[in-house]
């Protein structure tokens, strides 16, 4: 493709995206397609000769786009958001065009040093202590795996990397912890049987006394507690594990404390919503995802550690073909994570933080939390609904209720309610289970979601409940 | 940022990129910056209020760009390339703008089904057998980790995920294997002491008899061989481990065979350069990186497995908040890898393959290999140089030589030679060690590298050698 053709289509796509940003609310949030439908429009074999970009872009519009779920739709209330912004997209255009692979300082000095600075900015923005060092990971899954590996090595005097996994290392997290914790426990060789799911309180936050009891029992049985994963903002209900008593227990027994604030971390940018970070200064590692709520398009996960040497000792490799004369003076972020190859992700953080300013991001967080508060109030004022967990930050967990109906029937009705809401095409929500009950989740966080979109969602939910 | 501002800057960046593609050869390949220099231009604290994009883009041009190594420079002959193309960048503009998180079918049906089709295309393009299923990973490091984990689980009847790592599982790879293999062995809990680095022949390819011997010895000592990693195209010298005898040994002892063709895999698109794939039909897993040589910007790694169930049994998690009614009918690629979150990477594969056609990609591969062949011939005709490994595909390994100089002095001279070449700013090469000797690597693969760029590189190398 010659440069003029690139220029022409590039302009065309920028215009198309600008229109898309403006009108994404007009698409159905999730597409009315059945499994295999898109596949049936895609030829079995690749073309032998090149096709022109007009044809390819026509197929993009006619085949791919109608099959996409629109994460940037203002009616997206499902899962946690992955919100986005024009400055982030501008940075990604440059990142894609430069095509730099940022594994080592020498392979992109500015990318490395910008990453270092951006992680300092983020650390200060959310109030992490200054002794933490940061690195960008792709996802919290990967960051958590790094934490588990560091904890594993520290708990075994750095012998597991050499000799292989010891039996009997244990990991602790609440019953509400994210699935990536168990996945990491499996990958790192601890074994699921050595993951203790600690009981929670009525608000689904970890019970520190139950944690202590589990640790003591394990030690009595000859196990070696290696890591506690505390969650700030669980996926199901945004529960906040209490960091102060948990970190005291970790200090007492010399256990690695990893804090998973994948979603909630962004809220700490607003001083008025930072209360849940109390006690964070004692953690060994901490992760939050700017790609969830901080206007930075996926992927971009911020991982902070107290002691980079532990991370480096756990993950660094130094083959001859990667050595450079600058190695002693610089950070080579390839040694800070699982992957060798790395995209230039710091650029979009720089664009986003500068473009919105800390205040712009904090204002957005506050606005989203305010909307969730309003929505929770509407629910509480309507006797057809009940909250299934306290509203925390931007997440509301609720269900339709009806006296004298058995739980099973309520689950069935609420599942139907969710399907009806999502079939509207105007709103997309997801679900979870809390205390064994099917639970609807309204998660506010899309950049363009306004009070009107929230009211529309409430109207759709309310009407769907009325028709049950 | 309003849409008109996005539109204006988007157009500006597209134009800037088009110019960049045209003139990237005018930049020094690696920047003349010292460690910390970029950092000193970046303020310690984030701005409180938003800044306008003109200011941010000015800083990008004045601070960041002068500190970048230019991976798309036609004089990039270092490491393995990470080449790029305008259609790939166009796709990334859309991927960034849509901001979709493609963890599950429901979260982006078209992304899932396009990924499925693209992996079939790639499988067929490089001549992998039809029984292989594919998934896009970020990097080969991650793909290899998936392979090691699958092998670990299969070798322990899928009990390690539950009970934790058993002692005594062993892994085999050649002495020339990539650092990500040892890293994966450490992460997955095998322990580096259980990684056997098998001897190689004169061309640095694995010696199958040495492999068999290592396996038999381990079994006699009560170890359980779990995985052999064969490399097609080692990083140091593009050596090709012989798949046919290796796969016969793996079958005989029931060992998982993972094939790491991260760079070389793309060459198999050209039937005339597919010879090294002989025997691949017996592998359990296979990885190659379209983001290296296939005009697809980083990151995009293609991982293929014979038996997806083993992968799923090893890595899938099914928490309530991710369940959907479509789960039984669809692929949820989140269960095919380490990370839960996933970018929409299939789109750029689709754009690239359609835009160039299979033939366009094969022609590029053939052109690069032809250039490496020419370059090796120039070296062989000049008595000041010697090849340190047979030229394979697009990589030439060589050094300056001088009779009667001790090896140490030759290493020193060649290191100086490399520094002088790279200081030209016109050419960037990297090095390795082969047989204990310092070795220069000329790796051809940049999309825009022409015969003229190669001649220029040769002239710079030749003059630098003359001045030693």
C-alpha cells in the first residue's frame, strides 16, 4: 500500500471513528447474532492475491461491525467497563505506526523512560507510597501472576526457580476473589488445593480473623504461607477487603501482601473516594488497570512493587543476544514481567493524563459514583427491588424480589429480567451470584454515560420488571 | 476532547505517520541519547488541569521521538525484526477506537469468530496440519508458557493444577533455545534444574541422539520427561532443530512436543522455504509470531494446539460473573491463554493477509532471504570475514577475523566493530555468542529494506572493518 493510499484510508477511518464516537449509542450494545453467523461470512481460505482496502473496509463495515459488542456504548453497564478516550486513541495511532518493541531500554529509550515517569505519576495520583516502583503489564492477570511468583520465590529463598516447586506453599484470598487468582495459583505450581478461600463478612469483604485462623492452621500442619491477595473492589460486588488488619497479619507472619485493585484503583485518584486505600503502605505489590476506568484503551495494567529486586530476581533472564552496554544504568522492563516483547503502552497514559489532567479524571470518577448512588436510591425507593450488597463506588448489585417466592424461582425470574433488559439493545448488564442468589450488576463507568442514559436504563429495568 | 478536535488531530497524525513511513530512513536508527536524558525532560508530577493536544503533540515530537529506536527503519538489522505495514496500522486505528475487550464470545462475537478464521488461514498458509486449532497470544513467551503448562498437566494426569507441582518433571530444549523457555520452566514450577539443555551439531541444531540419551537417563533416575521444545530458527543463528527424529522420540516416550518457530514460521508461507517444517505434523503445539516478519505490528503471536481440550483443561476458569448462555456453542478465547482480557488482534491479521494476499507475503519473505544470501556471499568473498554459522533464511552470523589473533582479542575487535557500525546511525545490528565467540548478526526483515540499504550496510561494515 503506497503512502497516499494509507493517507486516504487513514483520514477516512479517523472520520469514521469520530462519527462512531458520536453515534455509538445508536448501535445495539450487543449484536443480535447467533454463534457461527459471522464465521459463515468469512471465506475458508485466504486470498492468493492482494485485495484493495476499499473492499476490505466495506467488509469490515458489513460483516465485522454488525457483530461487535460495543464496549464504548453509553448503555454499557456490564462487567467492569473498559472505557476509552480520543487522546488514548490518538496515542495508539502513533504506537501502532512506530511499531516499536520496547523490551529493553536500547530498543526504545524514550518508551522506557516515559514508562518510568508515567508509573511515578500514577503511583502519586492514587496515593501509593513513594517507595513503590511501577511497570506496565497487559492485564491484572499477568500482574497477579508476577506477584504470586515473587511471593513463591521469596518464601523459598529463591530456590524454586532453580529446583522446582516445593509442596506446601499456601495462598490466601477471600471467597470473592477474582478468577485470575486461582488461575495464577495453578500456573505458578502452588496448586488449587493450596489456595485458601477466606470467609467474608456481610458486605462480602474478607474477615481478617478468619484469615489469621487459616494461616495459623496451615502453619501447624507444616505448610508455609506465601501470599495473601487482598481485593479492593471485588468483581461481584466491589467489596473492599480491610487492608489495615490484613497487612498487620501479613507482617506478623512474614507473608507477601498483594493488593488487587484492578478496577477500584482509579477511584483513588479522587481524594474523596480514596478511603479504601487505608493500610496500602504495607503492601508488597499492588495492581490497578487504567484500561478499566481511566480513559485508557485496553490493554494497560499498572503493577507496583515495593522491592523491584525481588521481581527481577524472580523474572529476569540475561541471554547474550539481549545484553547491551547500557544494562547497568537503565531499566529493562522485559525483566519486570512474563513477556519478553512489549508494546509502547506508556504513550497513551501520557496523552490521557495530560489531556484530562488529574482533576479531569477525578471528576469523571466522581460523576460515575454519583450516578451509581442515584441508581441505588431509585432501587431502594422501589419495593419491587432489593440491593444484594452495599453500593460501593460505581457498582450496584440488586435483584427483583417478591415475597413468598422460593429462591429458585427468584433466580429464574431475575435471569429472565436480565435477558429482557439486554435484549433491548439499549443497555447491557451482567450478573453474578451473591450469597447463592442470582444478582444483577449495574456497573457505571463508560466515558460517555450520562444521567439520561442512566434514567433510560432505569426505565428499561423498571418496565421489564413490571412485565415479569 | 470533542470530536472535531479528535478529527483534526487524527488527520494530522495520519499525515505525520505517512511522512514518517516515507522518511523513517532519515532518522538515526537508534537515538544518540544517554540513560536518564529523556526522563529529565518529563515533569515529576502530572498536571492538575488538562493540557491541549497541540502542546502534548509538540512534546511528543520534541521529547519522545528523538529518543526512540526506529524499528521500522530500513537499516534495522538487529535482533529479529518487528515489521509493520500500512494495512496493519489501519486495523489498529479501528481496534483502538472500538476499544473492545475480547475475552468472551459475547463481549465481541465478531472478534472471536474472525480470530477463529484467521488462525485457520495462518495454519494453512504455513502448512500446519488441519487438526491444529489456533489462538492469538501476545507473545511467544506466553504461548510457550501455555505449552509448558499443558505438558505439565498432561504428564501428571491433570493433578498439578489442583495439588501443586510434583518434583521431577523434566523439560528438554537445545543449548541454543530462547530465554523464554527457561523463563517458562521457572514460572510453571518445573525449576531450571529440570531443564536439560541438549547438545547441538555443527550447525547449532539439536542432536536427536543426545536428546534420547538425556531422556533415558532421566527416566532411569525416576524423573518424568514432560516436554520437548524444538526450535525452528534459533535466535542466535536461525538453527533448525530436526523435527522428524525429535518427534519420533517424543512419540516413543509419550512426551509433549512444542515447536517454537517464533521468527521462522512466516518463511513457511513460501513453499520454497518450507523445508524446515518437515515432521511438524507430529507436534502437540506450535507457535509463530506474525508480529515479527509478517507485516503485522507488535503484538500478535499465533499459537496452535493439536488438542484444545488439554489447553482448556489446563487454563479455563468459569466464575459466575463470566458465564453466558452461549458458552456451550462458542469459543471463549479467555480460556486459551494466561490473560483474561484480550485485545482485538485478529483484525490486523485480516487486513494484512487480505491486503497483501498470500503471494505478497511470500514474495517479501523470498526477497529478504535473497538479500541475506547475497550478503553471505559478499562476506564469503572477503577474506577479512568469516561466517560463524550456515546462513539460514534471512539471518547471517559472521565476524571479522585475523589470523594469529587470540580469540579474546578477536572478541574485543568484533565488539568494537559492532559499536562502530551502530554509531553510524544508518544501520543497527545486534550480536550473540556462537561456540564461545562474539558474533555479529545481520537479520534482514524490515518491510522497506531494499538491496540499496543492504549495500549501504555492507559498505559501512566493510569500512568499519578496514579501520579496525
